[in-house]
C-alpha cells in the first residue's frame, strides 16, 4: 500500500490547499471572497496558501479593480490541473486497493 502513498502529491496534503484546488478545478475562476467564505479561511491563511500554489505554477492570480475596489481572482493552470487530477487518481487507486 505504501506505493500508493508515494504517488500522492505533498503539495495537496494540506486540507486548505486540497479545498482550494477542488474549487478551482471545477470553476473557471474564483475570487478571494468566495474562497474565503466557502472554505472559512482567514485572509492571511488564504493568501499564504495561494502564494505557495502560485509560486509552483499551479494557480494564476489576477488582480484588478472593479470601480475603486480591488478584486483578486484565482484560476488553476494547466500544470496545476494535471497535478491535482494525478493526485486524485492516486487517491482513487488507494481506495480501490483497500476495497478489494
């Protein structure tokens, strides 16, 4: 069973990052406020995890102003989607192994 665990991506061991990537994989883009509300995160926690995902190329950050109000949105990158789906596939394999 340990070989299945070796296939897991350590980046997604955090429940916060797992939640963020789950949101981003099903929506084209999600704004800061939506992520904060859905995952019940503090501003700092959200920002630090997103910065880490951005640094490794898994998310793209878009900053703009709507009127005079700043708006930050996040989108998953091709690389991020591939890594996350690979992680989910590894998890599915582990579950199937346990069930058999």
